[in-house]
C-alpha cells in the first residue's frame, strides 16, 4: 500500500461512494489508462479511483549545475523520490493524475525569495517503433517534446506550456490544457492533474496505443528551480483496453522489466576502459569536466534502451550543450568586442555538410551484443540512491 494515499486526497480516492479502487499494477513502464467520458481536474473525483495506480521513481537530475553553493550542497545529498500516477482518456483528451509526498508546501514568493514546488508533464512530438526517445532534459535537436507545467505560486496562477528541442530552446505554445495542483496538509502530499487534447497543432495522439511520457518535479525547500529537479525516465501510457502494439511495447520495456540485462561487474570494467577519457561516472573523474556528458546518475534518469542506443549510435540523440559558452578558448583570437570564442573541445557535436548534427562520441558498434548489454547493466546501476555527501555535484548534462 502507498502510505500517503491512506489519508487526505488518497483516502477520498480509495473510499469514494460508488467507486471501486483499482488494483495496483505490477511493476512496469507502461501505465494502462482507463477510458472515461468524463475527465476531471479534481484530484479527488471518484473516477480517478477507478484508474489503476502505478508507482514511479523520479531521480534527481544532478547533471546541470547552477551558480548556487547552497543548492549544490543540497543537490549532492538528495536521493530518488516516489510518486504515484494514474491515467484516463476520452475520445478527445488524455489525462494524467500524479501524487507525491512533500513535507512542506512551498509557494513561489517574490517577497522572501522562496522557490515554489512544481511539476511538469512531457510528451514527445514524434514516437513509435524505431524512433529514438528524446533526451529527458527538454528533448533534443531531432526529437522535440511538448511540456505542460504548473508551479505553486503565492502571487498568481502559474501555468506554462512549451515546445522544446533541448537546452535553451523553450518556445511558449498555446494549448487548451487544463491543470490543477493541490496540496493536502494532512497527507503532506501534492496531487496534480493534467488534461490535454489528443490533437493540437504540435502533437497528434489520435489512434496511438502507447504514448511515451515523462514527469519532473521541483521541491522549493531544496532550492530547486530550472535544471535542478527530479525526473522520471520515459514511461508510456496505454490508450487502449487491450495491448495491440506488442513490438513497440516490448521495445519500451527492454531492460526495464526486472530481468537481468547483463553482467554489471564486467560492464564496469569495460566502461573504465572505453568511457573514462571523456565521461565522469562512479569514481572515474579523469576527464576535464564538461568535455562530455556526466554519467554519474544516468542509471536513474535514462531508460536501458536509451543507454544502449547511445553506445551503438550516439547521433540518434544529439543533446545541446547546456551552455556552450561556459568554456572559452583563451589561446585563440578575440572577437571585435574583446571576447574569446567558445572552446570547441567542449562542444558535444559537430555540424555535417548537409546541415545535420553529429555527436562527437564514436560509435561502439564493434562491441559484441553481450558487451553492450554488460555496459548498459552497469550504467543502469548508477544513480539509484542518494549520492555520498562528499561527492561534488556534476556540472554537465546527461546524454
């Protein structure tokens, strides 16, 4: 049983008249949505009790560093967070209900500098069998995402929607998405609901069976804002009473169904040989910080298939640098304003002759399938718990 669902809003869900609480699903990455003619942003609406709950974990994104010493100290100590998700859909819209424990209700307050608790709901613009999942940090160059977010704000209602293709690419969009964010003082928990249309100018979910989705939460008490947040790796909504897209479902579940992927100990040895020159992970910090994405917590943030694809074909998902100008080439010539140009060593990709983007990371297609699985098994084991208090925060973005 989920402790924080036994009181407050959760109790209302479990005991509402004429509502039969749905049995929790077995651990999975695919959440079966319940079809309903009525979709409500009221988190205690009895219809939500009929939708099967799924427990998910959100992992601290320790990959983007802010110029905030206090926040960095907190960042190095906080571990994974748990949430419960339910989903419903109608002929016109899809709805997601999310509840997560939080000991303090933090509302954005410009008067005293308090950061507000918040949540974001993300969907890829293009998805399906053979299509790579986007980078969780607001998508990537070839895989944009649409994002709906709501923040607790003492001064005003703060609801925002964006389309994005990586760091620094947020573009506001206007979609008729309904949102609610409610704090239960007794349960010490937030509950959010998002209801968005199946079809709009940016996204078409009509006829889709499995729709990847991700969540992110911010805790104001931990000084979280911007890139400081906890993220859920890609899961999927099943918008059909019966699974009819078995191949895509299998691809989404690969490495996430509890079965052993490979030999993590051997994978650690291989990573120490192949990845140490550019990446930081575990206790391997030989490479210059920022020369490549930091992998210290990649296991909690990324799906197994995402990690596998990044090894075999790094250019499937090309991630924008979080700040390409943070490293300068001080040995080069200055521009007309006296500024140094960005150091190309810290640029994670190059442009091709046809205007495309190519990752600087080499392909490791020469590795055997078992070796790749072993590396994935090792990297999936990282970032699953709170980092050691003495470990410095990462300063780069995950791939």
